[in-house]
C-alpha cells in the first residue's frame, strides 16, 4: 500500500504482499472448493442461487432479510506452514494469518496456530469471534473445540466486528482473543487475528513467539487434558455502542437526525452499526446487513471497488455514506453526492477541524496518512 512508503519495509515482504493481494478475484468461486466445510443445505442454496444468477457468485450469501489490525507488510513463513499441494501459501503477520480455506488454511492449521497462541497466554478464557464468511464457522468451531479440550474456557461472540472482539477481551478480563476473519480479502480466504489480554492487536514480539511455537509444533492436534473448558456466550455489542457513544456529542447528533447510508458488506459490521446509529438517532439505510459473507462487490473499501454503489447514497437522500469491510475494522466515507473520501482523509479532516479551534501538537500512529502531518504543519 502506498501509505506505507515512509516506513522501512523489507524487500522480501513487498513481493509476498503484492502477490497475496493480487492473487485472486472473488468473482469465480466454485462450490466444490468449499464443499467439505460448509453444510450441505448451504451448499445447495449456493448452487441454487448460482443457477438463478447471470454470473458467478461468491460463497455464502442468502437473500438479505445482518486494531484494529493489520495493514503491515506480510511475509511468507517457512514451508512447514504450507500444506502439501497448496496452490497459495499461508500468509502470516505478527498478529495472525490468512490463507485460502481448503488449501493453505485448514481446520488443522487453525487449531495448531490457536494452540501456539494459547500456549503463551496467561490463565483465563479466550474470546473467539468471526466475520460473516460461510467458511468461518468450521474454523471457529475447530479452534473453540481444541481450546476447550486443552482446558481453556472459550467466550464465543459468534459473528462480531473485530473491534468488538477486543472490547469483549477487556470487558470479560480474558487472557486473549482470536478473530476468524480475512478482513477485506475475497470470499475464499479466511484467517485469524490475535488479541492480547489488553484487547489490542498482539505486539510484534509476542506474534513472533506465536509463529515460532507454531513452526516448532509437531503435526496433528494438540494434546487434550483431563479438564475440559466451558463454552460461554459473549456479546460485546452493547459495550461497543456505549464506548463509542461516550466519545461523541450524542444530543447534537440526535437533534440533527441525519440520514445515513451504510454498506456493511455482508460482514460483521452491521451487528454493531445498526444499534449504534439508531442510538444516535440517525435515520438509517443499510445494504449488505446480513452477515452471510457473499459480497456484492470486492470487499476492500476502495473507490474502484465501490464505484457501482456510490450513486446509491444520493439516491437514498442520505447525508453521508459509510462503507465497512467484512470484519468492520476499516471504514471508508463518501459525501451525500457520492464523492469518495476514503479511509485516510477523514482522520486528516478531523485533525484539521480540531487544529482550527485548538492549535497544538498532534499524535499519530505509524500507519496514519501523511495528510495529517501536512495539515498539522500548515
């Protein structure tokens, strides 16, 4: 990504990242690729929708009726991480992994990686969530079962936004968290994002330790213990809404009552976006709210991918348009007329607004756009 240009990125990581991002299109997903990990009824429904469609469809969507991590460079781990016959390698970063389900990423790989993660955690439960992809439940269930068998309690959030998982980790004083998601990548991918006990993305050093334990582990499932953990239901939506509402002027938004158009990308974001925006008094138009994982467009919220849906903002008479990626750790914004603002410019515009009222130092992260620095200097 061009926004990483100021950072020191090794030459080895860039080709892997480019190959990973450019390796596939979601437009041609055949049911057979995932037949071993989706229920037969869902496979039949997908096949039926395919026959009724004029083109190819991605796995997982039924008719609509529901960190942040990790844009740092990826690298390809040693060959042990790639099951024999895999067409594409497993892509691993310091905070998790991603791969093509049924190829480089299998339930066995997910269980081994979860075991390597859990081995470095303090005592306590592990929170598990997932985005809406159809290939997510088998992976999440396998991870949960292995942790339960090792004696760990599991707090199951079901479909949840990635930031919500971090909130649940903190709210429930968990040892850590795992989000099953491939973020903005096409439907045939999935992955695992790791959270520390602080509910934050796993620090780089801890992530390297997880990878080392994973690579050193013997093939096969981890050994079970005599003490079995408990499965506990977890839902961080109310806490997520409460925390966001505490940072904004709720009364001012309620007085204005803006009409908001939101594309939840058939992912997890709609689960928290609807109650949040309704709490704020917004008039809401949501597309792609059902978290079924069949994306209506390429899931990364870029101007090119959203060109076909941007006009719907004006058609709905909305004051603003929001676009989430499948696990809702990324948000792009567009104007009432459908002009794309994107993900990075809004933060710079916010900084500009604050600086106009209260000049002073500005603190940014290493992934913040250079626009903020330019505006601050001005």
